C-alpha cells in the first residue's frame, strides 16, 4: 500500500514538472499574436516593426500619448487616421497624412491596441466596449 502511494506520488511529481515546462514556455510569448500580425500587415510599413517610424516621413509611435493612455482615442486614430488627428489638433499636421483603416473590425482594432499597449505602452488592457464607444464617438 505504501509503495503504491509512493509510485503515484512520483508520477504526479513528474507530471507537475511537465506542466511547469509548458507554462514556462507559454510565458515567453506575448499574448497578442493576432494584434501583432495585424500591426505587421497594416501599420509596420510606415511606423516600423519596432514602432520607431521611418526617417522624416512617418512618425514613431513609441512616445505617442495615444499609446500611453488607454481609452485616449487610439481606436479613432487607427480607424480614421489623419481625419481624426487633424480634427483633434484643429488642422493638418506637417507629416504626410495617415490613411484610414475602415476595413478593420472592432475586435481587430482592439487586438492591435492591446498588442501595442503590451509591447510599447502602459500594458493597460482595453476592452471591446471601450473600442466600440470610441469608434461611435469618432467623427467620420
Ligand atoms: C501610410 C503610412 C501609415 C500607415 C500604414 C499607418 N500610419 Fe499611423 N501615422 C502615419 C502618419 C503620417 C502619422 C502622422 C499623421 C498626422 O499627424 O496627421 C501617423 C500617426 C499615428 C499615430 C499618432 C502619433 C501621435 O501621437 O501623433 C498613431 C498612434 C499611429 N499613427 C498608429 C498607427 C497604427 C496603429 C497603424 C495601423 C493600424 C498605423 N498608424 C498605420 C502614417 C501611417
């Protein structure tokens, strides 16, 4: 009886070690893979894979207040581009305008926001409700 228990315990320990490895491996990945793929497809050609921007043509976004504060309108910037930025500052900026991204669904916009916040921003998580509200409030 005692031996039986000891064996079960050893098996259990072995299992826990494996589970531990799985968790450790998971920990290495950032959790917003879809957001990263969408950023790479829709944003990185101007802002760069690392968010640094491109020479004088396209601004870096690493210092952007839109990245640092959750719910500050990043959804509107993504969907409406410079139409939204111009309205916020009361006129066109110096740069080439940023295009709109009306093909993205709210969930896709959310995933980009959460990826950016995780990778470069405050790591605050935005919710789908916040994105829907922001998108309703953006001017067309
Ligand atoms: C064709 C190039 C281009 C693409 C693609 C693009 N942007 Fe931009 N982005 C710009 C330019 C140019 C500006 C500055 C425009 C302005 O100030 O009116 C800008 C501004 C921004 C800003 C505001 C920076 C600040 O604080 O002033 C953010 C945030 C941003 N982009 C994020 C994104 C994200 C996220 C995507 C992908 C969904 C994206 N951009 C796609 C060119 C681009």
